[in-house]
């Protein structure tokens, strides 16, 4: 019996080790990279509108004041309550003097600060596109950390989570798939046709971080009395500076307040625990989407809800996302299109792999044609414009098609003369 218990304990340890450090598809990390970097870019654009007010010596927080904020405010943590029921706080002043990454901390010239800010914006765009992903993701992470340390007073918890996620992504192989780096590699024949399996510890760490956010949220809320009494939902509803869109009057009264208060606690606790149980995961995440959807509608907290729900993708393995894309492809057969190349040409094998990677729903097929021009037909045998039709259906090609003429040039460059006429750029 003892040996069986030891073996069982060892198997549990192996399962945990396999979950944390096992290998799998990098698709979820690639999608998360796109989501988080685009949200970071959006946040940077919003900050750019009032750049001088937030990040320069002429604004609300000069560098000296920012320095004093970090140095003089001790790190304070709350652990439980006293016997009287009052919160128990403990201060660790030494933690406040820990060096922080802040490349904006010595830029007293507004022009230099703006130039560095624009560099971070470019890094966000490159990271979203997956171009030079390793370097661009590191620059983006360091840039966001520096910007947040330059002015921490305008941040909310969603910003903090985004900063952590970008830092984790910088250490991850998030550019292995869903990236221009991969497409360029496929086009040149230097990348494998199937994305390699990668260590999933960065994805697991992000899962744990998101769950920890929800767990600590419930923990701190339960230390107070308003959440226990079922009235806490009344207070944010009446913070007029956050007012966004109207809601019915009954939402300000009982029993709706109790339902919203306790329902929030249940959903957040589920997102910290039950989300890891696969049979319940879908329902827990849907509840989280509903909760944050209401927050997004009701309150003017820029990007908060979007950042939080944007991390939900990491609770799905890359293989699950690929299987979902394959199942969805079968439901979209009526949107499929067949593109015929000019007579005497065919796609280079490398180009075919790259175009296939851009088309996760398998909506575009490329064949050798019998005409001198590019042609295309949909599933109903209706004629379509080949280049536009192929671009719209190839999700991975959307950023490429935004550059005028680039998508058409890409297809024509991918055509290989097989005898007879060459590929025509018309169509």
C-alpha cells in the first residue's frame, strides 16, 4: 500500500511537470502575441494624444516627482485581519528602492522622450505582425515597462496584467507561428511546413498569472464587508467619472445588487480555479466574457475588459485551436474559392506552403488554369476576382493586403513557369 501511494504521488508529480514544461503547439502563444501587442499599440496611441501631459517635464508628473513616488512610498501588503476585524497591513520599505527598468527616467527633453515612445509603438506593430519577433517583442516589453514606470498613476490592473504578459511573451517562442517570420521562412523554404512543438512553460505561466489575478481579487474583496453583505455592486455603478452607457434603473437596487455582487465573486473564483477543469472551462470563460462585457459597456475604463479577456486564449492548447479551425472550415464550404493560375504556370512548393499557412480555414485552393490570366470561381461556380477573393479568405494575408499591390505581387512571384506562357499580373 505504501509503495502504491508513493507511485501515485510520483505520477502526480510527473503530471504536473508535464503540464508545466511539456511540449505542444505554439498557436495559442502566437495568437496571444497578436492580441496583446495590438492592445499595447492601441494604448500607446491613446497615450500619444496627451503625451506631453503624461510623460514630459511639462506635464502632471515630472521625473523628479515620479522618482519620489517610487522611492518614498513603501511597499505595503495586506495579510488577513486583526482580531478586531480591521485589515492587517505590513510595510516593507526596502522593496520600494528596488531598481526599476525605466528608459524614460532620464529623458528630460520631450523630443527624445517622444522619439523613444514612437520606437515602442513601432515595436508593438512589428510584434503584432510577427516580424523580427524575438527582438521586437523584447523591445516592446522593455518599452511598456519603462512607460508604465514613467507614469504609474494613470494605470489600471489591466495595464499591469498586459505588462506582465508582454514580458512573458518576450521569453517565449511566440513568433514560431502566426507571424511574418514564419511566412518568410516558408516562402524561402527555410521553415518547416508544420510549426515545431515548443515548450509550453510561458503559456502555463500566463495561465497561472491570469488565475492569480482573479484569485487575489476575490481574496481582497472578501476581506471587506460590502462584498459579504451583497451591496458592493452599488458603488461602481455610482462613480459618475466612469459612467459610459446607461443601464435600467432596477440595476441600482436589490435584489439585482446582491445578484451582481455575489455573481461577480462566483465568476471570478471560477476563473481562478474551475477554468483549469476542461469540462467546465468553456462555461467559465463564457461567464467571464459576459462579466467583462458588462464592464466594458457600463464603465469607461479604457482597454481594461479587452486586455483581461484577451488573455483567455491561453487556456486553450494550440492543438485545440487548430482543431477548431478545421471544424470551422467544414462549416464555411460555401465561402470557398478556387483560384486558377495562368496556363503553363504553377505555384512553387515553398509559395504553396506559405499561402496554405495564411489560410487557416482552408477557403482558397490554387490550381493550374487554361487561360492566360488569373481566374477564380466560388463554390457556386460564380466568377470572382482572384486576387481580392483569395486575400479576403486568407486571414493571415490581411496585413499584407493592406499594402497596395503587395498581395498581387506576392501571388505572381509565387507562380513558377512550367512551360508555355508566364504568369500575368492582370486579373
